C-alpha cells in the first residue's frame, strides 16, 4: 500500500521535553510526538543497500542499509522548531558560541544480522564524525546503544566489514538505546553502534536516525 505523508508532520517533536546531560551526552526521551506511526512507517519500508564493495561483507554476513527521506519543501515552522530545540541544547551544554549547520532530511540506519550467535566482541566499527552527532533510536528493542571509546588513531574499514573485534578497545561508556530517545554527543569522540544481544537483530531490525551538526562557515 502506498501511503503519502509529510515528514515534518510525521517527525514532529513533542512540546514537553525533559533533557538530561550524563557523561557528556544530551539525552531526550519521548522526543517524537508520533512515535508509533514512525515505527509503523519504518517497519513497512524497503531499504537501500549502504556501504558496499565487491569484497564487502554487507548482504553476506549482515544487512547494512540507509534509506533517506529528503523532506522536500518542509514546513518552515516545524523545521525551525526542531533546529531551535537542538541548537539551544548543544549551545547550552557544550558552551559553544558559533553557529551550526542543520540537516533537514532524515537519514536512517537499518541493520540486521544474517548469522546467529555472533560474539559480543564484534560490534559496529568505531569511527569519528563531524562536530556533533544527533541519533534517534527508533526500533523498540532496548539492546545496547552507542559505545563511546577512548580516542585512538584508527583506519576505518567499515565499507569492507561493518563488524570489528573491539576487545582491544577501551570503552569509556555506553549510551543506552531506548525507543523514541534522542542522544546528542560530540562526533569527534570515537564511537560506534553497540549491541548487547546480537541474536535480537537476527530476528529483528536495528533502526535509528542519524543527523550531523557541523560548524557553519558563515
């Protein structure tokens, strides 16, 4: 069934939000007003293959997919409200005085194992991103979240294999996933997706939305 929708209506923020700040991470629960509808849309979506090479393990050991809602001609009032909430929190908790670029589109990360009983030592490849990461946990399984590691020099080979043995890495803390939770943290901290029970995502999809904030050049 084809169902038309407005992204800004679907992803409208709740008006009563209670952010917390723990371990250098902003945490906002019950971020979206229409979470159940978002989950319904996400569970009925065909998803496009993400990082892949001829020797990649994607679509062999796991599915790593990244659909995007471009958000054409968004509702300006709702976009500005999302921007104001996120910008005000980042500026307050991280004490920055510069302007940030904001992405109005919605980029999803979909992940699912094709093998059972994967060792917990294997997790999503640690990596660095832009100034700030904004992650929305969508799937209903509170299974891991995002690991923050001690910063080291690291070659990122996730285009070949998203999974890497992290037993030699020092995990500083794990940001716990929770349905309809938003977390914001500096992308220059080494980080990566973390799964407590891999079999959960053999039977189900791990789904989140990732946005990135970068320093404006204006």
